C-alpha cells in the first residue's frame, strides 16, 4: 500500500522538452514511451508543450521546404551522368592497379605546356582528359611558391600572425580537430610567440626562442605516430602552412613523381612517397592559391596502425600587426632567454632597402638599349619567349636583369648558358631545387601596369576542372569527332573499335589544342615585344637593332598565321558544313590579336577538352573558324 | 547471410539498406544496384546538400562523388550496413570541405591584400561559421547554430537520432539536445510564445 508512488507526484514530474521531442520522434524506449504517453493523458501542461513543439516542427519544415532547390535535372540525365562517371572511375581505378607508374608519365609536364602536348603519346580518352588540363608542373609551382614566400617574408616589416588549424581526417572523410596553433613572428627576431589550443579547449601560450622548437611543442600535443614524428624531426620540419617547410617534407620521399592539378582557384600538388617509406607516409599534399601562390593547406597522408589517416594543416587566418612596444617586448624577452648569443645584437635598420643592388626601371621611365634587343633575340632563339615566366628588366645602373621561374633545372642550365655570353646581363633563374637565398626577390613584370588584369597571367589559364569532373565530364566535340573518325577506323582495319576511335579523337584534339595554345603564346610574345619596344622606347636605338626587332615581330606573326591556317584546315576537314561567322574588321594591333588569340584558345578548350557544361558545339565552331581567319589575315 | 542479403532492396526499409560489396561483385550487380540506390536517394539528398551549399549543381556533383566513393568501398569488398546514413555522412563531409575551401579562398585573398599594401587586415573565420545560408529565407535558419541546423535538417530527412549522430560524429544524446534547442530558437523567431 505505502510502496505505491503518490499518483499526484507522477503527474507533476513533467516531461523534459528533450523527451517530449523524443516521444514525438519515436525515439523513447518502450517503457519510457509508455510512461510519457500515460503522463500526457493526465497533464495539461505537457500536452500544451507537446503541441507547441509540434508547431515549431511544422514551421521549421515550412521554412525548409521553401529552401528547396530549383527543379532538378531529369532523372534519366542524372543517371546517365552517374553511369558515365562510374565507368570512367572504374577504368581509372583499373588503370591504376594495372600500371601504378603510368600516371606520372601522363601528368609529367616538360618545360613548356605547349610542347608537353606534343610529346605525349596518344592514350585513351580518359587519360586525355587528365592531361589536357594539366599545364602545371608540380616542381615549378612549388619553386614559385618558395620564391614568393621568401620575398614576402623579407618585405613584411610588421609582426605576422598566423593561425593554423590541425585536423585528423579518417578514411570516411570525417575530421577531428586536434589543435589550433597560432604563431606570431617578427622579422627582427628569431623568436616566436605561440599559442596552442588543444582538442579539449585548453590553450597553452609560450614564447619560443626559435621556430625550430615549434615542432616539439606541436608534436607533444597532437601525437603523430612514432615513425612520422621521427621523420619530421629528422627533416627539421617546422609545422605550418609554408612552401619552404613543405619542401623539407618531400626531400627524402624516395621517388620523383609529382602531380599538380588546378581546381578552381586552388592548385593542389601531390607528392607520393616510396611504398613502405619508414615514416609511414603515403603522400603529402600542398594546396595553394593559384594566383598568389600562397599555400593554404598541407596534408600528410600516413598509414598508422594499419589505418589511413590524414593530418591536415589549414591556414585559417593571417594578420599583419603593427609592431608595438608591447609586442616587441614579447620577442625581446625570448631572445634574452634562449636565443644564441649575438642572435639579436641589434634591431635591423628599418630604413635599409631590401635590395642594395640596382632597382628595375619601368618601361615608362627608361628607353630601350641595344643590350635589351640582344637579350630578346637570345631568348627568342631559345624559345624562351613563349609562355615561360621570364622577365627582362632595364636596371637603374644600366645593366639588364633577366629574372624567371622555370620548370626544370635542365632548362635553367640551358638558358644560363645561352645568356652567359651577353656582357652586362644579370641572370636570376629559379628552378626546382635552386637555393632561394635570403636576398631572393621577384620583381613585378615591367609591363604589369599596362595590361588589363585579365591578361596578366601569360600561360593558358585552365578552366576550373575538378578531379571528379574528369570522370564525369564530356568533350562537347566528342560525338562530332566520333562520327568523323569511326568510318575511317573501319577502313584502316581497326574494326572501328571504341578505343581505336578514341585514340584518333585524342590525337586530333591534341593537335588542335597544341596549335591553339601556341597561338596564344605567339600573340603573347608579340604583345610583350610591343610593350617593351614601344615607339617611344626605340627612338634612340640604332637602325640595326630596330631592324632586329622588326624581324622578331615578323617571325611571330608568320608562325601565328600558319597555325591559324592549319587549324582552319583541321576544322574544315571535320565539320565542313559549319559556315564561318561573318568577318569583322581586323584590328592588327598586338593587344587586340592577343585578345583574339585568348578568346580562340578558350573556345578551343571549351570544345576539345572535357567540360561539365557541354553546349551545342556547331555555333561555337562557326565563331572559331571566323576568328582563325582573322588571325591568319593578321600575319600575312 | 543468404545470397540475396546483399541485394535486399526492400525499399520499405530504405534506412536499413545494407550493401555487401563482395556479394554484389560476385553477382556482377554492383553498378545496377548503385544506380537504383542513387535514384531512390537523389531527391532527398540533393535537397539536403543544397540547403548546406546553396547550389543545386554542386549538390548533384557532391552526391555523385559520394557514389564514386561508395563504389570504391564496395569494390574493396566492404560491407556498408546503413547505406543511407553512410551517404549522408559522406555528402555532409564533402559539403563541409567545399564550404571550408570557400573560406580558405577568402583567407588567401585577405592575405594577398595584406601583402600588397602592408596594411593590417584580418580574416579569420572558422569553417563552421561559414555555414551561413545565402538566400533571404536563410535568415530564418541563420539564427540556428550550425550544429542545430545540421541536426534539424537531417532529422527532417527522416534520419534517426543515432543515424544523425553517426553522420555528425557525435552522440545520440547530443543530437537530442541540439534538436530541442534548435526548435526552441526557431519558435522564438516565429513569435511562438512557448
């Protein structure tokens, strides 16, 4: 009798909001559900609350409904797309297991993108899609980033604050925040102010005498596996999102292959490690901003305890702080504590110029010299005026500086020996593996201010194509080309097999693309000549030098014109029925030729490379044909 | 396990659909089954991802990428016990990656600007914070914390608390708390006195 609970007290123990919702959601266990149901029959308050929760759910669902996507693509086309992607994905996976070393070959890019296209043999269309979009060499990109980084570090006179987030990502893609490391560094001191936040929310702050100590701090928090820890310590890697530090990670990886890929604005470099590398590392990745070459993320993919893990370091914030007394004191105290004697002898002279040497003059403030013409000729002979990143500066002391970033050491040596013979020319060429000293500084191109922003980057700009797109995308010209090549493959005894036709298509597209990008390079060279040797700048040049410039110009125009002619012929062969658009009056200035060539190139890329938004190709072909006629006319 | 268990496409219990890579591969039905699962899941999942990333195209792309991963897993003879929550988990992670990438670009732009003019500029944003939906209606959603929004959206897809917990790598208890809290805020914004 007395053991029974007081019925009133049962009624009065109201149900929590969580349980009410769980009740509605059917998430309460059998017994709890019955108890709740029983209580609800007797408790007005809880019934009211339950109804309120139901109302909130309804209004949430209403908002959710109004946030629905616009009409989806029809199911059939989505399924067809998925099937295409699956097929390509399967083919790629199979190719990878069959020939694991085939991929570097496909993606390794020789010194110039245009010639990369030429030297690559013809492979199935899946592979073709991959290399069309890879006019980037991983090594050159990394070198570029290192050079930018060293020069940026020297320019920054303030205190730089970096926030790096470190996550561990497992094979399903779920990530666990391990730590957030925020560092403050001052150019005037080797010391580093650090705050390390751990996963459980604690924050540890300290001032380290040098950034070499950072690794120990960080690894004590995030606990890499032992082999990885040993490796990064050996490499003297300083954790952070930096190209120079990234280079240390990949120095002893035991293989040469490297991949570069552009995904929208981001360029990703991948560096696989030798299988069974003692560190357990499978590969490392560096993601950079494709226009500023600033690293944004580093990944270390490693097998630890048999499971694949990825340590991902992401730059989540960066600030330049003014060097206040309080901040300076922070670093000074570290110096007195731990820096090597003399390390902080005197603060640097803030008025000292970063470069004691001569400064580059802009085209507006200088005139051309015969030496500049000689350099232009030498570069032209070495084909170094076609899309490679090489700039020629007239310096304030009368010398000429040739500065550039190249894809390969071999190419660097070749150009060094070419330019060696010229007196009064300083040459600064960087290639992967070149030591970038403390004085390294890349100057902005002398023509920079006179070009519209969209054309600042000379190499053909890859459209944003993602890895995933390779598998699913189609080439808009594919069906037209198939129709053209299939009957021919039958005639030649290849029985029209799918792969034979695809090979023919890939070969054709390669030829088209190669000419198209070379046209862009030629007009780019023309435009640079026009800027460098403008009417005003050449006035005082001897006649022979001016003659040489004119010959250079003619050479580019002729190549341009012959490419346009060949490309027209190729197109006429495949799509003779498409008429040319009516001709517009041709403006023959280098600037408008460049615009034309770059439009032409974009059109070619959109037609002949994988595109995720295929359109109706024939109108584009008509436009392309008429552009080619205009370009051809300009050169003749 | 019976021979048919791998193909038990009993759609009444979509939630519990289990796929066995080895069996599917043996019977050569992998692609066909994947396509069927895709067709069933697509409308709901695309809508879900759309609500996170704000673009149908991206949502479709993310879903297909998830199916390529599913193919990879099954090809390696993995057994996926609850395909629906597996897919939600992968698309969720892909969507978050995309949102973070967007953020990173903003950060880099800021750094670029800082480098250019040496003026100090800050740009620090956590990945989660960017989960701010873009349309006007999104305002209603924007009062929710990212976690609350994710929980509510997944619940609205019909996932159980445990499935939501699996997708978000948290506990069912935490899901219950987020849901309740989210709904409460939602009510306040809609002049519900409760």
